[in-house]
C-alpha cells in the first residue's frame, strides 16, 4: 500500500468514528446525509523525492437541505475535526461553507486537511 492510499484509508477510518454520520470514500457515490465525503487529494513533492511528501484533502461534511441545516453543520464540524485530529500526521487547517452536489445541492462544510506522508 502506498503512502497516499494508506493516508486515505486512515482518514476514512477516522471519519467513520463520528457518531450517526456515514463516511464515504468517493465523491461519486450517492450520498445520504448526514455524511462525510473524502475527496481526492492535492499532492506535493519536496526536493528530489520520488513519492509525494504531503497531501491536502477536502473532506465534505454534508447535511440534508432542511430546517436546522446550519445548526447541524455547526454541531458536526468540531466532531469531524476532533476525529481527524486523532491521526498523528493529519491536521484540519480550514473549514469553508459550500454546497455538495449529490442529486441536489446539499449544505456542507469543506474541511481542508493537511497530511504528512511517510514513505
């Protein structure tokens, strides 16, 4: 398993620990909120490294488009961030509001996650 695949698996496992939220590992899946969705990472190579040394993922926190959507998002952001913070090489660096398209536009937050890749 390469470092990117392992980091993605670790992130998905961490996302799966958030209570009452389904974790999806592919943004192409049909999402049923409340959910988290792991998008593809941006990869960075340092110096002459043959493999990426860091990755930046977007994790979408998605809720139904209904009354209390914002309240629900604000409840979930710290829970998802805490789950990711349990990983030794991952850190949440930003949360931006947005809309996730899964049949319809759904309210979401996009969490930017920085992960150090260790060979």
